C-alpha cells in the first residue's frame, strides 16, 4: 500500500463535499444540518484552484 499527500484535482470537489458530510455525520451532527452546511461551500474547480487544498490518497 502506498499513501501520498497531493494537491487536490479540479474534479474532486464533489467527493470532498461527500467526505465532509460523512465525517460530520459520523460525529453525531444532524445530517440535514450538515448537508445544508456543505451545500453552502464552494467546491468548484475554480475555487479549489484558488486555495491550498490537499488530499491523502492510497493505492493498494
């Protein structure tokens, strides 16, 4: 298994949103509230390019 930290790809915004919702929901936050919060975030390719966003990826 290889793991690396890398810059986010422009098309990964929706997956990052899904991960954020799942993480908060797993901590007991209300799913409706978390989904609403995540919907307000800008995960567009343009916005991801403007920020320093990194992801961990693992290949097995």
